[in-house]
């Protein structure tokens, strides 16, 4: 028997990241370099 989806869904809570998480990801993306050499890709973290 087919399931009916007429019931109201539960309210979802907004999940917001912390400022520290955003800063970490932005800083990580700034130092990450991807170099293509031939058929291979090299990921270099320049700290």
C-alpha cells in the first residue's frame, strides 16, 4: 500500500557554523595549492 505524505513535516532548526569553523576553512583554502603534473594532481599545503 502506498504511503501518504499528507502529514506536516517537523520544523527543521537552522544549523549555523561557528565563526572558528568558517575561519579555519577559509584559511585552509588560502594555503591549499593544487598542481597538475602530467596525468597526476598534487595537493600542497603551503604553511
